[in-house]
C-alpha cells in the first residue's frame, strides 16, 4: 500500500484485504509494513493490533484509533468506485477512517502534539475479544479520537447502554379452562404500560444535549397455542446519557419497575465528550462544523473510563455501516484527512 499516495486508492487497497473479525492478520501485516519505514514512528505489534507512536516530547498526547475488522462479506468485495463513492465491505465501517489515519501518520512527522495511532482488531464481535481491551498504557492520553464513521462531523462521547429482562409469572392451565390458571403474558401489560408512559430524559453534558431511550426490544412466553402461559419475559434496552453512573442507572430502573426484579444481561457506561477541556475545544476549532452527541455506544467509552475525553470523527455515513451497499464518499476522506492535519500541524 502507498500511504503517501492517493487516498481513494489507499482505501480501495484496504477494502480489498478481506478482514472479517478473526481474520485480521493480513491487513495488520500490511499496516505494519506500511508504517515501519517512517523514522518518526515507533511501530509495535500485539497479535493483530498495530501501534505507531511519535515521541517528540510534546506536553500533550492524543490517541487516534480505528479498527481493522469488518462484519462478514456479502458479495461486496472487491472494492469499486462509482462516481464520488468507494463501495465495498468495510469502506464505511471503518476502513475509510483507517485510510485517513495511515495517510496522516505518514505526513505528520513533527506534530504539535504527540500521537499514538492504534489500529486494532475484533471490534465487530464480543467486546471481550476487542483488541483495545489488551492495552493499558497505550490508551493513555489527553484526548482520544475514534475514527468511526460520522459523515466527517464530530460526535462527542457516547451513550451508555444497559440491557435487562423482567419476568412475569403465572399458572399453567388448559386454555379451555383458563380460569384455573393465571396468564403471565397478560401480566406483562403492566411492564409495557410503564414503558409506554416513560418520557425520555434530555440532559446537557459538556455542551451537548443527549436524549435517552427506554424500550422493549423483545418479548417471549407461552409453550403451546392451547396452554395458558406461566411465564413471560420482556427484554428491555436503556440508552442513557454519559452523566449517569452504574448506581444511578440501576436506581432509576428499580424505581421505574418497582415490584419487579430486573435481571441484567449487559451493561456499559457511556463516555463524556470532554468538550469542557481546551484540548478538545482546539480539535473542534480545527475541524469546524457542528458537533453532535453520539447516539449509540462506541469504543470511546474505553478511553472515558480511564479519564481520557473522547470524540468520534471519521468518513462515511454511520447509517451505511454494515449495509451490503456500504460506501465511503471520497469527499469525506479528504475532509477528515485535512481536519487531522489542521489539528496536528496547525
């Protein structure tokens, strides 16, 4: 790969290296080989994760991260260019961001802040496998930029997410003699009514307004068409603003579903955008455009948990992530590349 050449050609080269989660070896090899010749970078490897650092002694360090893996291929390789778009698996999520990172890493030999470039594996699968989870000190910095697709606009922090189940219990009976039993599915109406009455909380965090959401995402119960069900389970997902901690989330859920016992199945705190810090404000000033809150959870939360403010900023429409026709606009590539140059060389 020529990481000092044309950005669109670089993105096509990256897309054409199939790297479905668990098969990142070839693309990690290519990234390592492309970065190693540059004397201003100290390049290291951890399995299929590649790190490139500048060490100029600047007082501030920024971590720029992007994942190398993709979801499974769906007849969308090799890459192709159609007008001002590059199509192919991973073009949007997130090899467009990786292309920008590689080109900027090559160019920024004397940045005004030291940079840790992290190209990591296993983002699209179980979080326990995520390459960032193997790192500790390398995640340290004064700001983190995650090159997830954001249509070349800054999205600050991210929401937290909590998943839990609420079960209602009944008594089985033949549906022809329903009065001999108790219908657990009917009892779930109370749970659903509480969700229906819920008013989404909105809150400002570091200058960005986050809107929460509490929704049923699944319901199951019953064993046969002629049996009164003795059990019903409602699956619920709560997306919460990054000002909440685990205790406040669980207290809110306990209050909302008083009388029930939530069974927690997944929990991840959100990330504050850190736009109250000068280093983050400088990034916003360099990039320009409107800053929005990140709806959804991303790996910026891994940095926030370490006290590092973090933002999402990358080429591609996030709505096209994982789509069979995913693409990255060429204009987004150049916009993000120039944005990084302005920030680190300005």
